[in-house]
C-alpha cells in the first residue's frame, strides 16, 4: 500500500531513483498516459497478452493465446467514490500497457496490469504506475491509499519493484460504515 497524500511532495518525486530514470526514459521515447475505454482497445490488449508466454516467472493462461481479449460490461460509475477505471500507456496510437483499478472510497487497488513485452525496457509499467497515482491525486481527492496486490506473497524481485513505487506492506482492518 502506498499513502498518496502523506507528504506534499509529488508522487513521481518520491519513487525510487531507478523508477524516476524509467519515467524519464518513457517520456523521452514519447509514451503517453490516459484513461481508456477498455472495449475500444481489444486488439491491442490481445497483442499485449500474447507478447509473453511467461510473466513474473509464471506461465500465462492458455486462453491469452487462443482467444481475443473479451469485452467488459462494467456499468458507468454513478458515484465519485466508486469506480472501475482502466488506464493505458500509448506509443503513437497503439496501446502498449494497461491497468484496471477499483476505486472504493479511500482506496484505489490495481486489479490487473500488463505491458507489451517489446516495450518493457522502455519503462512503460513504471510510467503507468506513477501516472495512475498522479491521476488519482488530481481527479480523486478522496483516495488516500494506492494498492498493488500482495507484498508478502510476492517474489523478492517483485517486492523490490514494489518498494521502488512506494508500495509497502500494511496490516489493514476494514470497517463498513453507513
């Protein structure tokens, strides 16, 4: 979990130095971030899924290579405190990385995140992670916590990667208050 508003310093300035270098590289190469309509990019999403048979040491599901990415039917958000946004990184007009998130009150959790294997070395995932945080700060002032999956179940390499982006382990007790 990362605290988005713990200090006045910009999120991009607080991430690790190697993360900042990746951000500069992606910007220099012309990659851009935007919120996306997932269903408008199914061909690019399919290409992203098929770009690597293994991710984080695990084989990707076989349906990634035999089926087109399915359309989604998430209803539009009706409340500013609850949303299912998708975000993407583009090279020109081509989507090369994307993430889906759940915004629930003070929390934004990354649900899925994928980058095209041919663009990983260009820093597209670091650009995506930091750009989502910047978007949350600018457009969702109620979001205080930014979460990227589990920490303790992650490999040592993934833990190191998460720390670069300020995702640290926390013990959380949730309460539903009406």
